[in-house]
C-alpha cells in the first residue's frame, strides 16, 4: 500500500502558497490525498512519477480554476478519473451555498473511487458513471462551468461542452504546452474566441471559452 510519505511536505507548502485555502478545505483535501495514495497501489489514478509533487502538479493545478470562475456554483468535470479537477473543486466548494460538482467518468472502478473520495472528504459532488457524449442531457438544471483535464484533444472537448456552453456555461480546459496546435485543429470545426491563461503550476495553459459555434455542420470531426 502506498504511504503518504511519498508526497513531499515541501511540495504541499508550495502548493498552498500558490492557491491558499481554508484549514477546513485543507483537511478535506488531506483525506482525499490519503485515499488516492491507498488506491494508487491498485488502480493507476495518476502518473506515479508525479506523486512526490502531487499537491502542486494536481491539487493546485485544479484549485486555480476557481479564480477564473469565482461565481460558479454548479460545475461539470468531464472524464474525472482520479478526481482532478472535479474532487478538488468539490472539496473547496463545500461551504458555498448551492454548490455541486458533477463528476462524469465512464470507468467503473474510477467512478467507485470518486464516490469514496466524495464520501470521506464530505465534498459537494455527485458521480455519473457514463460516457461523456451520453451524459450532458441527463444533467439537470443550469451548469455554470464545465472542466476537463488530460482527458481528450481540445476539438473533442469543445464538442462535448458545446451544449452546456450554449446554455450559458463557461468552459475551462486544462491543457499542456501543445495548446496552440490543439487550438489550430479545433478551429477547423468550431468558431472559438479562446482566452488562454498560463498555469500557475507549470508550463501548461487553461483554455477559457464562453461561446462555441460549429463552423460547418457537414464537417465530421476526427475521432
């Protein structure tokens, strides 16, 4: 079984300096991290090489989204996997009235992990065991923000998010250094006016979208 000592204490301190949180939120995230390290021994939730810097590479990377959508209460996280950014956001939003994070995950074992993570942390979320393409219409009520991290190419994410953005949601996608190439590909199929925000935690980027329009209804996106 993995141990919490695999995470560098200095990394946690660095992360909390980048994205300050309350002691209550820190306690919820500590419980989540402990659970993730236990499950990591049996299920590959994150790259093992990132465990020593888990707080900066994954937790702060997720928390930084809150500043880009400070009034958002209802979030949808596509392909939640190990819970980034969805579970982290849910932990941070516990004290926000009306807050809810919908975690969409098609892998049953990862969905089970996400449910346990929400339970032990007391986070404000719910898990949907579903393919992303099948889940949007089943989510009830208005959605304020849709997110995804390391889940699919940008042109696919835009297609998944388009119905929610069309109903007023903001999209925030965490992407790597090749974001310009992904945007070039996405704009073959979609009319976009993206805002790019440099990540606080490394060399990646956050793609912010408030409007998505299909460029050519006859165009078929590559899989």
